């Protein structure tokens, strides 16, 4: 029987694992790395697709776009994220 996504379902990525966890002192670095990789992958692919469509060299152009943008995005996220968190904290009420 296949798993259905719904109430009470926990994706495998969130289940307990026997893998060694990264120390909490690296939270910001890991957050920045994951966020920038995800965002640059989505944006670079979207831009390449919008500009040239699905051509035979699409994956190579996507890779080139990613490798160009990620070294800029990663440090930018590390610098900007703390300021964004402060702004969000000022705009929201604490949970009850």
C-alpha cells in the first residue's frame, strides 16, 4: 500500500536518521547554503527556459547559469538573512 500525504504523514527526510547531525553552530551556514542552492537552481533554470526554451543545450546552459549565480547568491544570503529575520521579527507577533 502506498503512503498517502496527509495528516500524520512524515516525509522520510524528516524521520529520525542514524546519520551524524551537523553541530548547531553551523545552522546559518547550512541554511544559507541550502536556500541559495534551491533558489539559484529554480531561478537559473527558469531564466534559461524563458530566454531560449527547451533546446538541446538547455542543461548545459542551466548549469552555466547556476555556476555563475551561486557564488554570488550564497554569500548574499549569509549577509542578508540576519537582517530579514530581524525585519520579520518586528512585523510579526510571537506565538502564543
